[in-house]
C-alpha cells in the first residue's frame, strides 16, 4: 500500500478522536496493517510495542486466537438481535458470570464507557424519583475526575481541557478533594492523606446529602488525571459515608476493571474476600449476591453501581455494562411503564460483543490470570527500578499492571515529543502531559518489558 496516499485519504475522510486535526500537518498518522500480541505493525512491517493497550482496552494481545475462535463461532449463530423484548445466550451467560464475579445483580448494557456513566447517573436520579425523594438530583465527584465526554458524563468530569468548552451545556456538579497521594503534604502517608480527604467528603455530605443522588468515583486510579493513585482506605470511608447519608456510590471501573490494578475489580482491594477464591467449575466465582444487598445497609462492601467497559471484550468490540443492587432494581419494577428505566442503545447487549467478553472471562479463569499477573507485575516492578532511580523521574508509582511517573523538568510539548520519540524506537507511548505511563496488554513478556524500560530511558536522555 502507498502509505502517503493512504494517510492523505484518512485525513480527508476521518475526523480522529481527541485530536487537533491541524497537528497532523506535521505529525503523521501511524497506519496500522495488523497486530499480534503486544505488537502493532504498519504497512512496511515496522513493529510498535503497544504500551498503552490501545487506549487501555486490550488485555490479551492483538488477534488473540481464543477470542478470534469464539467470534468466528458466534458469527455462524447470531450477530445481533434487539434486546428489547428478546434475549440470547451470550448476554444471559455474560450477565450471570459478571454477577458472580462482582456480587451485584442485573446487567444493563451500553456501547462504551461514557454510555455506562450516563446510565448509572440516570438510574440513580430515577431511583430517588421512584422512591419519593425527587429532591435528590445532584452528583459529587473527585477533583480531577474523568468519567467520559457525553453531556452527563462530562458534567461529573473535572478535566478543564475536555469540560470548559462545553460548560454551558452541562449540569453543575460538586467536586471534593482527590485522595491522589501526589497531593499529600511532605511526610504524610497515602493512607493519612486519604483519611484527610474523606473528612472533606463527610463535611460535604453533611451539608448536601438531602439533595445528593450519588457520589461517583474511579476506584484506586484516576486515569486521565495522570494515573493518580490513592489508598484503598478512601473507598472504605466513601462506602460508609454514602451509607450513612443515603447517597448512592457509583464505582467507575471502566479503565481499572478486569485486573488492571491487581484484582479483578479495583473495588475488591477495599473489601478483600475473607477467603481466596478457588478455581471452580466456571472459574473464579463467589456466590450470587443476596437480595436487597446494598443501599441503606450499614456495613455494605460493594458499590451501588459498577460501571465496566474497555477491557470487558479484551479490546475487540464496543461494550459497556452497569451493574447494580437488587434494591435499586426493585425501585423500577412496577406496573407503571414510566417508572421503568426507558434507556436504550440500538446495539445493547450485542451478541458478538458479549461472546468476546465471555471468551475474555474464559482466559481469566482458565489461565489464572490475576495470580499470574501479580507475579509478572512483581518482576516488572524490579525491571523498572532504573526508571525509578532516574534523576528526572518523580512520583514513580505502580498499581497492578499500571506504572506511571512524572518527568520533572518536562518542557511544553513534552507529550507529543515523547510520543514521536517512542515511535522511532518502536514504542507506542501516549503521555498525559508530563506523566509517562505503561499499561500494556497482560501478555507482555519479560524481554518486551525490558525493551519498554530501556527505550523510555533513552527518551528521557534525549528530550
């Protein structure tokens, strides 16, 4: 293929996401022909190590043979059917398995992460209306929060670059201080800082709980904030406060779910299982949740809503899901149609996407991925010690299969220059400002991770 012609065609026909298109006058697009494992290949055969999992979605490598086989099998059975009034095997099986994994109930499906956020916000608002509390209409999120870029999701996002332009369209929300330990005082531990931030959340809810529907939070890692990481104690405090003040807690695990932080769901680290899950007939599955578990029960250990997307299909197809408690579900269960949750997407519960998600869960269960990742992450953390020791690196941090650090003296435009320098070395890096992070597919091996570290060290020496 003629690369210059192909790139010109793309610029003429495609409006690329999260991009100032004029920049591509001097920053060429990277044309990708195929992918295998952690590697992407352009049309000239040049490889790029996908260190960001193609926007955090890919778990088990590009063109994974097991997910491929599942999709090929599904294609001969059913590609899609509307989920209003109909159902199908992949969506039922996926919903059952997600319920067992999360301890939450009915699954409501969307197409992407922002869709999941919209669904959760609307469900919370509508729950209170159905429950005779229509004054509870407001939402709280963390400083530096990111929950998507549709209008509702952007309303609870706190990233000025994405939000400010559209401020006139957005519903006002409140933000409370982030427990991201980069903001702690010198000598203050991550846990003590989390507790200090939780006190501010308490103060906010004491004043505003009567009008507050939900608190939405990214558990343990705030991705778009530059992989801001915090102590799990904040989640425990938030759960208790939301129970005390009758406010829903929405866990946005769109980026951090499916093993990214070292547990299947980041939320588990706040309330670890009393016994390690054994590999059973269907893999790592605890019992189904009890009816009514959730809001209003002191000592609850789960969020009221769990939002999932990105890695749910292993990076293959768009799919998102919101899971909630039976308490929430029952508030919509009524003879009056208007009390139902009348939200829909054309491709809700798409059969192919659900089958890809089932294949992804199969790999988790059959390969013991969570346990294997913990051992792999420990090795990688040692391999990354030279980065941690580099004089330009600050705030080096790790959560499961995520590593991040700031480049202390980065000049304006660092993110773009680092991206370009990475491509020259066969690395796909996409810094967030002066934050460099690694979030590779789980199939990355020791040699590939060493290459990632050594290439990044070279970049720090040249930029």
